[in-house]
C-alpha cells in the first residue's frame, strides 16, 4: 500500500534536492504535486489541505531556513507531519477490569478475524482473553469465530443459532465468563454492507448494557473516503475509543489510514497486514510514516523476525555455516524459517531505501514460488543425498527433477549454486567480504543506532550499501553465484 503516494513524494523531494535553498516558489511547486498525490490516494480533501498548509508553514519558517539541504529538510518535515497526521504516539488499550472490548464495523472489514487476532496478541502478552460471538445475522461468522478460537486456544461463547436477542446473548456470555478464568472479553458484533438504523440501534443497546472500556471500529484501509464517513457515523452512535485498520498489506491507495485519525479524533490502535493470525500489530504512526517515505521500519522488522524465528535453531545453523558442515537439511530448515516470516516483499519493504532498490532487482528476485520449487527439489532428494550433495550425479539428478516436477536444468542450477555457497562458507575471508557487502552487523547496528536522529529522523542506510546489496542479489540470477534463492 502507498506505493503510488511514495513514488509521488519521491519525485517531489528529488526536485527539491537540486535546489540550493528553500524558497516559497520551489516549496509551492513541490507541494502542488504532493497535494494531487494525496487526493489520488483517497485522502480526505480537508485533511490533505490542512497537511499541505502545515508542511508549507514549517518549510518556510525562519528556524529552518539556514538548516540542512532542502531535500533532507523537506523529508524530515514530511515525516514529522505524517506522524502527527496518523496520531503521534501509539495508544494502548484500556484493559482495567471489567475489560470489555466491542468490535464494530461494516460487513467485510474483517471484524471476526480481527477479534481473533487481537485475542491471540493479548494472549501472547500474558492476558487471558475470552471471545464472544455476537453476530446473529451471519451464522457463518459464529462458526468462523469458533474455528479461529480453537486455532489460538482461546475460550469462545457461541449462542444458539436461533437466538435473535443481542442483549440476551451478552447477558448469557457474561454469566458463562464467570467460570472461565478470563481477564478480558472481546465481543464480535454484526456488520452490514451499509450503515442502517436497525444495526445502529442494536449496537447502542449492546453498548449501553456492556459499558465496554474499548469500542474499536474495524475498517478496511482500502475502502477510501467511505471509511471516514463510516467512522464518523459509528462514533456518533456508540462513541469509538479507537480504530483497527485491516488490509494494510494490500495494493490499494490507503487514504483512509491518513484521514481517519484527523476526521474522527480517535487513535488507530492496531493494524492488520496479512491473512495469518499473527499478522496483527500495534499501530505506530512514526513507523508507518517512515515506510511511506521509504525511510524503512527497522524496529518492526526486528520485532517480526524475533517473534517468528527460533533463536536456538538459528544459532545452530550459524555454527554449521561457520564450520563448513552446512548441508541440504540445514538449507531446508533455513528455507522454512524464511517462509515463516511471510512474504519477503513485505518484510524487505521495512528496510530503508528498499523501494528504490527493488526497482533495480530482477523481476523474480523475491518470488516466493521460486522458493517453493527449490524446496520441492530438496524434498525429492534422499536423506543421504541431502547430507552429501556430491553424490547427486546424472541418474539421480533426473530422478530428483521428475520427483519435484522441475527440469534437470533447475536441479543442476541449484546444485551449482549450493556448491558455490558451501565453498564461500568454508572460506572465512569470503564470508567476511559477503557480510561486508550486505551491510553486515555493523550496518545493522548503524541503522538501529541512528533511529533517534539524523536529518531524516533516523533509519538511515548508506546508499552505497544498498548498491552493493543490489549487485549481490542480482548475482543470484542464472547461476552466477550467491545464494540459490
């Protein structure tokens, strides 16, 4: 999401970077392009107008006239204003007892899934959530919530399919909860294609009865300006305390994300960025602002990786790499670990400058289907062949190709690249050089250490490192060396 907006902003910054100093004319020219980009991204007109006004005032202020280069200055101002537009700081849930959370919104926004994702996240934080199915109009929603609850091992209250009284369901759920040892309750409510008076009336009654600490609007980030009017309508009816934005991983324009905080005055508390149950994170305005401006989001990337990777397994693999004993069994384990992180495209977008870098990469460099083909080849090998790849000669290669549904050419390419990789691992000098080319730990430390400062507000990555990384990744194509994926 936000790719078109990011590209437009990049062009505006590029035009300013060639200027010797900030002037009203060059700022006005750049902001005209930015205003169009914001409107094309479905940002509310009033919000876009206010945003441009604030950026212009700060860009032309006396305090910054003698500051850093125009291009760097405008990026910092944009980062600060985007962060403010999205809400400033992350706001936590109010979970003081009795902790009750109502999930509201239109049909198709992802309320049921988000209810389960929120329960899974709170459970991981050490709380004891309970789920309650309150969608009495869509029977599939009750079944869906029950299945998701079983998947994350969270107790769920499901009413009788014939029940029509929403408040009665809530009363029964509260009585049920007394014997469940839970610390909070999440109520998944019904939605509609359009906001109607009957739905609003029912939600008002439920809200009055429950008196929830949190009433969260689940909104599809791809809905556009309609989501803003929906948010206002729900806020007037039940008094929202926060927003959950779903489908932030999509390729839509995403203007709702930039408009809702300003229009409703309610904080965006969580964001859904994928279909998996753990693709649900606390919303940090400054991090999303950094991603829109291609400054990266290293903190979120590190959090995601740390959450999904087995540290012991990773250390074990690192030791085998250093000892030169790395075989196809280790390789298979590493591939599964990488795939558990989700789409590489989304993960790498969190690196500073990655959007620029990706334009230079081969079209299939981040293709997950390619990884599946490689995995199929490895799985078609016998245990002995995985331990000793040198055994794989002519007839064995043909058998592996047939078993994996690939060609002998693909099997040959993988074996060649794997052989080159093992040679590199056995050479401490080459391994050190490769780590240096890819930024290495020093580069990562620089990135993490620079998050609090710098002309652009942190997350800086030397473009020479990106150029070297690009060449390294390009060399993986067509068996020219490097890693086989």
